[in-house]
C-alpha cells in the first residue's frame, strides 16, 4: 500500500490518518465555498492537461492502449466533465424553493444541497483515469473531501495518480491510497459519508455489506451482460459496423460494451456475414491487451466451453491478446452466456420475433446498457416500455455516456445510483429540507386542546 501524502505512514495507521485528515478538513468548513470547489476543479483540469502524456504512457504500460484511444476514452471525457461542471456549479449550488400548502403557509420552504462529508471513491482498471477522476469531479464540486483508491490491476496509472494528483489539489482534502482488495476492505469499513464504487457485481455486494455496518450510502457502478437487439428492419450494415466498433474498444473491456447479440431470424444471415467482415477490421485499430493472465484464462475458458460455432478467437498467452471472435448459437448455460464477457468475444443468438428478444432480456439480470437497432418507432417503443436497463442506445452504442446531462448508472444487478453532470453533484450532496415560519402571528387555536376552528380544517 502506498499513500500519496506528506505522511510516511503505511498500513492501517496510514488509512486512519488519511480519513482523519479528510474529516478534519471537511469540518474546517473551507470546502463549502464556491471558490474552494472551483479551485479544486481547476486543479483537476491542470492535472489532466499537464499530465496527459504521462497518463497515456501509464495506461499504455497497464493495458497496451495507444495514446489516441486514451485521449478519446479517459482524457477528453474527464476534461469535458470538469469544464461542464465549472460552468454550471454556481447554479447547482443554489437552494430550490418549494410551495407551501394550506397547513404550512405562511412561511417559506426550500431545499439546499450540502456536501455529505468524506467520500470514498474506488475505481476500476479498464478506464483507470476516467473511473477515478470523473466521480471525484462530482465529489469535489459538491464540496466533499475524498479518499480515492484506484485499481491495483492498472498499477502504473494508480501510481501516477497517487504521485501527481495531490500536487494539484488541497492536500488536506484529497488522499489517494493504492492497494488491493485487502486495502479496499479496510477503506470500506471506515465510517465515511458516501462510497462510490466502480467494479464487478460480486465485489459490489461486498461493498454494500461493509457499508451497511455504518449505514453509509453507496453508489454502485457495476457491470453485467449488455445485450444488443437487432430487428428485421434494422440497417444491418450500420448495425454490424457499430457493434464491431463498440465491442473492439479497449479489447471489449468496457462496462457498457455490447456483451451479446440477439437478432431476429430473418436479419441473421446478413448480420452474421457483415460481422465476420467488421470484427477483425475494427479490432485491428485498437492495441489494448487483456489486463492480466487471470482474465486471459477466463476468456480462454469461455471460448473452450461454449458449444456454439466460433469464428476467430485466437488466444496469445505471451502477448495477452485474444483476436475478435464471433460465436453463433452458444449453449445458453455456458460461461459465455452466463457471465459478463469483458473481452472481444461476441456471442450471437437468434429468435423469431422482437417479443422473444424482449423475453430473453427479461429472463436475465437487468443490464447496465441495452442496445436496439431498428428503423421502426414501434419496435423502439416496445423495447423501451418492456425492458429495464441502466441506459438504452438506439441505433448506436456507448455515446449515451457522453451526453452531459444523461444520468449514468445501473439498475438491479448492474448497480444503483447515478452520476455525470448534475446527477453526480446530486449523488454527492444531501438535499436538506428547510422550512422557515415567522413567529407572528402565533394563534392559540393551533395548539391543543384544539377548538372548533382546527377541527374544521
Ligand atoms: P473488481 O470488482 O474486481 O474491482 C474493482 C475495485 O474493487 C478495485 O479497486 C479493487 O481493488 C476493489 N476490490 C476488489 N475486491 C474487493 C473486495 N473484496 N472488497 C472491496 N474492494 C475490492 O472489478 P474490475 O475487475 O476492476 O472491473 C471490471 C468490472 O467492473 C466489470 O464487471 C465491469 O463491468 C465493471 N465496470 C463497471 C463500470 C461502470 O461504470 N458501471 C465501469 C467499468 C467497469
């Protein structure tokens, strides 16, 4: 474990020190002003701007991703979020008036956002800057202090964040702690005021169990199997190109990547033909490798036992790569169809009708994202109204993530809570309810014993 602060403490003492410092800074009250919040956001912007080259190099070292892809996936979205938040923050911090009813008038009522306190942000490795700094933007904008734990699987990026990030921020307000699951467990046992976790559904359960001991609220940004439904009337060429593109980004290691395809039978032959062409073409543009041997073995196992027809899917242990694979008609009980894939393998199954596709989705845990390719508003409506997922992309994928004010988050097994833009600010704020009454008049009739006048109300 390393701690990025002036302190040389390690182990539990270091974690306790980070928490005590963050709490003390919060209690000082200095994090509440608009000026302090903006200064932290400017600091985050300077970190991204000045360290962009080092960020790209660290992510390259961790997962082999090229600088352009890192710019698109980690750097640009965070930079945009910071700028968007800087522009909107003063408005978000304003109280909101609410109207009074007959029993409460006269007076004035409003809600006011207040920071929660010390928040814990635990990140995942697949977009190691985006998934730690993006929630931190919202946490600091809302006036909190924070402990940040990047994933140990992207060790070079975690080390970079720990070494450089604190230079740009109020040193008493943000502490970066690196380490593995054991460190994470210690952190989630702290009585922090909010835990924001990005990672797997299995670990999400543990986080929630741990948070329950302190009644700490949680945001769980989890994963799962995000389906793509392709209807008879879809533009098949565009669907194939976009599915192959989205599956290839980060070698399929993206939480909202399409996991598998459900296509109606009449559209199947053309879609399969086009995917066989598109998958290798799109994958060649992304140099990202599989994060480690354990995950490579997991993907190799999924390929070994799916019982379907496979095209592609060469596993290179030395280079930690898997070439893109299309697997048609896999066994529905196989690992490939039961677990989140998180790699460049695309299973495809076919069904007679869109309603069968909807049933297939509803028979499984609620996904983080659901995609549908159709030219029909009626099909779109049927899918939207009869399925549940964190987000939906119609005729494209992943872009829903980049809309400033669309909430990002899961539902059911894919998570709880949301962030991005105002949604992130709200996640890290408590919206306190306030009622002000004047002391005059103070009619005796409103106190017991109640007279006739009150009984008439
Ligand atoms: P993971 O759950 O293995 O680890 C995530 C974080 O949790 C790491 O920082 C890790 O140190 C910590 N951790 C691991 N075990 C822990 C434990 N027992 N107790 C407490 N903390 C623990 O996930 P991962 O492999 O890093 O990421 C892949 C998963 O994350 C996929 O399921 C993916 O879909 C999901 N994901 C979701 C989003 C999203 O925004 N919803 C984004 C990216 C990834």
